[in-house]
């Protein structure tokens, strides 16, 4: 199914006929996708039989060795007309709200994952200026498309991509500081913010479940149709200045979100 086909279907006047046509096109596309996946699995199996290792194949395809293992297994068995579902290779927790002691550590993700017996890792994807999206601009009290400092990294658990976390800062407050420099901030981002003279006042966290963008699906190696959970945390100083906006994009099928309550007030 290409863009021209979609345009032709969109131009069908009768809504029922239009819905029927797109249904047929989607079925055909699904068949092509499944056949392509079968051919890919065969190619990977042939490469393995020829002596190529998982890491070598992964590097050639631009994915992780864990993703190659997923490709080799193929789709799980399913009942007719039901969506394909696979057991996730890993489940990690993302506590809401975040425990203050955990947030103040060297890395929220590393600490949480290690407590769960998961082998965590992280790598920086980008540090620099970029235009503020509407929801981030609202949190930082700047205009959409204003240049802000972004620090974007990917987290893996047992070699499986699970999160993309991006820290956003106002360029007029943090441009030219350690926070705008590449690589990870030592000993922690929290310590660097405090060293610049800011004291924590309050934070607001918002959860949104939505389809993944193309970048998110590719980076997290999501299967078609997988969704993400976006956790947006906006932190403000004691004076009310917007200091740090953290946008965490979580692979929805690879996460559990324990919800904490104020001590002594938890009820059924």
C-alpha cells in the first residue's frame, strides 16, 4: 500500500465503500508484511548457518543482538482476526511519582533496574539545541519553536531498548553551563542543577499513552502497532522558575507503572 493508494481510497465518496476498501488494503498490506518478515527470518537463519554471529548481523542491520533474536523467532501463534501479541523480553518498572532518593541518585533508571535484577545500560543520543515542542514549551514557559537545551538518551534492559529519556532546559538559564555539554553529567544531573544555585520547589507529572512516532518506533525497535507511554515531568524551583522538563518515552509492553501514595493514606 503506497501513498497514491491511500489517496485514491480517501477520495471514495461512499463512507461504507471507503471503509471496505481500506480494510481490504490493510489486509493485503498485512499479508505482505508477514511474508517480508518470513523472508527476513530465513535470511538471518541462513547467515547464522554460514557462521555469522548475532552481533555481526545486528551491526549490519543497525539493531541490537536482542532484536535479531526476536526477528528469528517470528510472530507468536494467534487466534483468527486477533492482533499478534508476543511476550515481552523484559519488563521494567517506572514508579509514579518517583521516590525522591531514587531521583537524586546518579541515574533513576540504573537504580530502579538494578533493584529489579535487570541488567541496565544507557547511551547518549543527542545533546544540543533544538526547537521546543508545544507541550515542552508550555512547561518551560517559552514559546513553541524557541531554542532550548535537549539531552536525549536511550535506556536498555538486558540489551532490549525500553526508554528514550530527554531532559529539556531553557537556553537562557542553562546555555553555556555543564548541562549543555555533551556526554553524561558527573556526578549527576541533579547535583549540577543544585550547584547552579537552584533549589527544588515542586514537580508535576503527566502520563499519556499514544502511538509511537517513527523515530520512537525505530529507536525502541517496536513492532508495528505498538504504543508508548509518555511520562512528562516538569520541575520548578522554590521560586517557581521552570528548571527541568523530563520527557520519558516508555515502550508500553515493556513497562509496569507502580503508583505510590502519600504515606498512611493508601486505601482500596
